[in-house]
C-alpha cells in the first residue's frame, strides 16, 4: 500500500524523508502507517500552533494599540474638561465682580439720596 502524494505534499522534506525511509521490507505495514500518521499529526499540530501563536500575537498588539488610543482619548478629554472648568471659573468671578459693582453703585445712589 502506498502513501498518497497529497498526504506527503503537506509535509516538510525532513518529515517526508522519515516516512519514505520507513518503507523497508522489514517494517510491518501497520508500523509504517503509524509512523506516517504520527508525523502527519505532529506536522499539523506544529503548524496549527504557529497559526495560533501568530493570531495571539496579532490580538495582543491590537489590544495594546487600542489601550494606548483609549488612554490618549481620556487624556484629551481630561484636558478639555480642565479648560472648560477654568473658563467657567473665570466667568463666575466676572459675575461676582459685576454683582459687587452693582451693589456699590446701589449703595452710592442710596447714600446720595436718590
């Protein structure tokens, strides 16, 4: 029984060599199939692991960028809020000054007798 070529084409050259060397007259067919199956599974486990590692790395860098962008947005919002609060404080003090001015004018008018 021969191994299908599409089975071997997915494997690395070193893996194909081990499978082809297992094709001796002294090796039982069951042992050869077991060796081939184990190598095939190991190969696909390794490639799947590499794909998972790449995906996790990509996800980690995406999350890192998202957290950095979020931190910058929070910083910008805090700065904007601080500028707005300073403007409100100045406006409040201007109203206090205007009120004090009106009180002084009213007191002056009452003092003069009008």
